[in-house]
């Protein structure tokens, strides 16, 4: 009897399962597969982050009281920036900035965004560009194996990338009363000469958000001195400490124009405008907490000439002596004219009482 009941239960359960609509079973199966993919993707992302072991970077606060976005052109042939260019081809684990950035984008670790013709920067999903598109547009040789792109080190055009566009934000953070300059984005620029040997043409390749690139830059070093080869720092420290040097070619303004457009192509006016903006930033940084000349008397004493300090002390002592003499004379006049003084000036008689 128990066996019969057990068989009937199995039949009923099987019938219930088979009675489910086919569409519902397919939907449940798709949901399970999607959940499995999501879990796998999340697991790989966390593993990658755990391997990087980099703390969350500070973003520019949205509620700052003062901020100015500036675009610079970084020339890698200038000495302060040369460490980002060499070595042109990888030497062991040592690679230059573009080779490192190129490999990160090729392997899908960081997203890249298109550089539009107007030179603007839009970091949205619609502006993302595939690495394969970049390789095709600029005729960079590659092979595709099992859906993955493979580019040899000799085919990476790192020697031709001699400039960068850099976007930075100078702002005053009132939360901790500090002035900061934060790098926001980088754009490598490839310089290619034509077949006739004329002046090289600039090709801005793509934009990269610095917040996406920052965790990886902490693992790569850059040389900071040609005289001392042991003087190195991480690429992240290099950009965080603003060790780069570059001319301003644009600031965020309501007209959306570059400095060259504002100055009508006049190089003299352009240079003067660049210097003016740099002076404005420096003046704001120095005077953000008030006039440095009027800060604290201790600062002025510490920076004063010792001879002047000695003369000031001598003059102060003489003035104090004169004031003391003046007070003495005034007190003497009051002593002669007051009855109390005259009474005190006469002979004093004391009487001693004896006990009986």
C-alpha cells in the first residue's frame, strides 16, 4: 500500500511539472543562466579589484564653492614629461604610459571614449568606442584569435604618441579647507608624418577617464630624473602631485571656445592669455586663506632681518624707559600737592601701651 502511494505521489509531481507552460520553463531557465553570468562577472570584477589592492580614489566634490576646469597639452619631449615616453618599446616590466594604457584598453580593463571633432569630452555609454574600431581607423596591425585582439609590442605605435591632452580641475574643497588640482582625463595624441615628409599631423586617439585608469597607474613606475636613475615614483603619484608640465589650450567657458579661437590665432595674445590664467590660479592658491603678508606676527619675526629686529628691540626699550621717567615725574608732582603726602612727610609719633 505504501509503495502504491509513493508511486502515485511521483506521478502527480511529474504531472505538475509537465503541466507548466513551455514558455514559463524557458523563462525560468533564461533567468537562471542570466543570474549565473551576473554572479560570474561580479566575481571576476571583485577578483581583479582584489589583485589591484588600491583604495577608492577621491573624486571632485560636486558642491565645491570654486572650481575651474583646464585643458593642457603635454609634450613628452619636454624634460618634466619625458618619463612618460621612455622606454618606447617594453623592457621587461617597464613600459611607457601609452603602451600600458593601450594594453589595458585592448584587454578590456578600462573603457575608452571617442574624441569628437570639436575636441569636447563626453564620458557616457553612447560615447564609448571599441578598441577594434581604433585599430582599424589608424591602420594598426592586429590579429583576432578566439574573439580576442592580439597586437605585438612592435606594432603598438607608442613611438608616435608624443603628446597628450590632459583635463584637470582646480578647486577649493571647503569641507577640509584645501586647494586641490585633480586630473580628470587623458587623451593620447599620435603624430604621423605624411609620405612627402612634411610637418607631422596630430591625431587625438581617444579619451580615458583618469578614475578608470588610476588604480592601474599605482602599479607602474616612472623615472623623474635624468641625473639620478633611482629617482622614480608611481605614475599615479606623478599625476597626483602634478609633476607634469603643459601649456593651457582651453578652459571651460560659456562660449565653448579654445584659447586659440578667443585670441584669433594670434600667438602673442595666446601666450599672454596662458600666462594670465596661470597667474590667476597661482594667486587664488596663495591668497585662499588671506594675504600671506598679514598672516601671523611670528612669520614676520622669523623672516625679518636680525639687524632690524635688534634695532626694533632697542627702540622699544628706550620708549619704555622714557615712559617710566615720565610716570615718575608725574607721581612726584602729585606727592607734593596732596595732603596725605604732606602728612606723611612730617615726624611720626608712636605710643606704646603697657599692660598692667
